[in-house]
C-alpha cells in the first residue's frame, strides 16, 4: 500500500516557483496523536505485503514531532518503507538522530534558497544519511539560475559517487504542468547530464549500502487480461501509454493521498471530490471496497500511475 502523506503546507524555503499548497502555511501541523492515529488506522485495515509511507510537505522535517512519527512507524509497522521528501535543511545532528529510521531520503536541492547558495550542506546531509538510508538528490534546474544549478550538479557528481543525482526539470509554477522555457542548449545539457548521472550511480562507492530486501523501487503493474506490464511510470509517460479510461484502478485500495488539511483521498490527482475521511478531525476512514473505474483521459501523477490497474473484462 502507498500512503502519499503531505503533512503540512509549511516550508522554511520560499522558492519562486513554488505554490501556496506547498508553502502557504495555512494548515499548520497535525498533533502527534492525530498522526499516530492515522498510522494505527492504516495498520488495522491494511493486509498488504508492505506499506510505503511517502512523507512530504512543505518541509516535513520542520515538524517538531517528525522524528517521533518516523520512529513510531518504524516500531509499529513491521513491513514499512519510510520515504522522506525533504529540502535537506536540517542540521547534521538532526539527520544523525533520525535518518536511521528512514529507508529512502529524497533531497530536493533548490540552489537559490539553499544555505549559502552552496552545494555543501546537501552534500553533508547525503554523506551523513547514506550509510543507513537510500539517498538520492534531485536538483531543481531553475531556469533563472541554470548555470549555478549545473555547477552544483557537477560538484555533487564528483563528490558523491554511487548516489543517484538527478537534474529535474522545473515547472514555471509547481503543479502547473508547464515546463520552464529551457533553451535548446539547456535541453541538450539535460541529455548529457542524465548520461553522466547514470554513470555516477554505477560507480563503486565506499558509502553505498543496500537496504536488506526492502522494495525501495516500486514498479508499475497493469494487465488487460492478455498482456501484463511491469514497467516504470516514466516509461509509460514517454511512450504515451498512460491512458486507462474505463479500467479498474486500485486507488483507495492500494493507495491513499493525505492532504495538509487532514483530508484523505483515494489518489493524489484524480477523484478530487471523493473524501474518505479526515484524520485531523475524526478517526473514521471510509475505506473503499472496490476499485475505482478510471474516468480520466490520461494518468500523469507518478504515485497514481504506479497503482495496480486492470482492463475491464
Ligand atoms: S523547498 Fe519545496 S516546498 Fe519549500 S518552497 Fe521550495 S519548492 Fe516549495
Ligand atoms: S487517472 Fe486516477 S483512476 Fe485513472 S488510472 Fe490514473 S490513478 Fe487510476
């Protein structure tokens, strides 16, 4: 099961391309008891092989109880994957204390808002966490600071062998679906950088450590009754194969999306009018009993795409 849990809309960075849903600061934080209650509710309901808790914000590590929540999940759910999406801004000591509970840490590096406009803090966090967690870095290639972003990318590649470092195309405004207007030279840089990033992942690293048998990388499964697909969401989008209108989709069964207000929905980006509950105001969740029939022409959200789907018989 995949729990896409946006804990809050509070962030300590103010990136120019961000949106209010991620940094507006209107919703504040849940209480620790509310958050633990949601975990308990999920555990009493889910009989999945494992559960991935994708914890994000805003900046989730700012929450004073964030480390306690990770520890709680770690202790209470025997089959958990804790995945944290962070800007990495907390101190070395904080990461030393709490990173050991996290299976996967994705650091989103924002050049213009990171400490001293330098790659050093992010490098320190990656080196601190990598012995225990699967760390990756996504550099948001801000078109207004493109060359500086490219320099940070090069420095990180040289200093962090074996770590996945990805240059990420930015939207003009987060969630708008409209890419920043990169020049042909900049787009060519992306192609070259992705090749170099792949090579870096394959370099032998003294700080790299695999994490047991945990299913860190999710793979998409779909079946039309004849053919089965086991692939990645990126492949599907690139090959224009992300269209499932009329299919039975396991959102709500194998996935929930939790919003900063506490609202629980069956998916991150579709069926937005369907509410399963609100963990900040009630302990009741109306768990769906059957798949949803897709009513969208295309499926774009990475988390949503990876939910199991079957063509109607
Ligand atoms: S770090 Fe992320 S959430 Fe925070 S302002 Fe930047 S883009 Fe928004
Ligand atoms: S758009 Fe929604 S219902 Fe349709 S396939 Fe994607 S996640 Fe499932």
